[in-house]
């Protein structure tokens, strides 16, 4: 396709949802910045090592998500290579979407065991900052997915401007401008269909107290809920309504320059999804070789899946 978006639906239907006692099934959604998952053909010539790619696949298969949002993915051929390798290792994602924005190397992707009902990719978004026009480098991915008969939800994924400085503008201002555009997409979806069960996830490159995250989460009555996955699946969960007691380990990214571990990856949900959200089964993957795979750790949010 010529619009920078690649998508395909496989013929096979993968097994969806994890069976639970009593016949209920759990739906797992994950987000993972795979840190420059590139081949040697990438424009800047950076290629991810086989060892690093192997650990990425091991992490994904350990989670076995039903839907997976990827950031820093290479081109569509590189995504196909990842899908083929995952399938060979028993993790099949028949449905996929690849969103190529302005960035020459890294893109967004969505892998899914659930069929897509609709796609609304946003790969050519731009904004004015101090009289100069900038493009959202990675765009935004938006899809509707079917999670059982008569049950659907919308997923929007993003990778906002990093903390790396650029000469053209202040990186924090650029990230906030991208966050405002992302929130516009959220509001547009909720205005068109207020009953939408919405999940917004990805690498937002900022901390929870920042203007960026406050902007993406929005205001009432459409303020999103921060699921805040943490280490220790089902252990010592503390409700996000009590910030003073959040002592679970929830960092998602390592910054070598500051030698700091921060939470900059998120799964945010609309309030009508809260009754089906399973906090005790939502987590950050605490994987021994996480640093070989990426400078980010994958995060998982779990939901009760309708029969």
C-alpha cells in the first residue's frame, strides 16, 4: 500500500483468551517497546542482534498475549519475520497491522489473535509549534477488535516523542503537542460512540505526574484509568486511588545516562472497562534477560472475557 500502513488478516483463528476455573476466560493485552527491532536494510543501518531478537520473542511467548502493541518496530518485512519466528515457536498472531509514520526507521505495529473489525490508522498527523509545522514521527494506530459475540473494544497505540533532544525544537514541547493530538483522537472516538470500550496503550515517554500523561488521560467524564501494571502477578496489588501506598515495582524503562528506572509505558482504559479489568492478573514482566531484549519491559493488562 502507498499510505504507509500495512495490514493483513490471516485465515487461521488462534486460540483466544486463557481458560480460568468456572469456565471464564482472561483476555490479555500487552505493550512492548522492542528497542529498534530492525534488520540491516533499515535506512540508518542499525540491526538488532539475533540474541536480542530471541529474547524479545521469549518475552512475548512468556506473556502469550491476545493482542500486542509494539513500538520501535522495523518495516513490514521485519514485522513479518518476527511473526514467522513467533509462529514457529508456538505464538501465532494471525492478524496484524503495521503503521509507518514520519520516522524512517521505527514504527508501530499491532499483533492480534482477535480479528480486526475496523482500522483507523493515523500516519500523517502534524501540528504547529512556534509557527513551525512538525509531524508526529510514529503516528498513531487505532483498531476495533472483536472479543466475543457482540462484544468489541477499540485499541489506540502510540509512541510519543522521546527525551532525546533535537535541534529543531524542545523535545518536551514536541511530546506534549503529540499528546494533545492523541487526546483529540480519543475524544473523537468517544464523541462518535460514547459507549466505546477503549484501551490506550504504548510508550508515552513521560511519568505519571507530567502534563503529557495528564493530557492523554483527559478530564471527566471521559478521563481514562491508569491500570499501572506492576511486578508480582497478583501480589500486593494496591489500588491506584491511593498514590501514597503504591509500593509495587512498576518501572518499565531504564535510562543509562541517569542510571534511573522509570514508568513511561502505559495501559489506560475507559471507565466502562473497569468492571472487567483484572488488576491481580495485570503485570510488568519481570524477566531475567529483559535488558538483552530491550531497554523497556513489556506490560500486560488482563480483562474478563465475555462468553
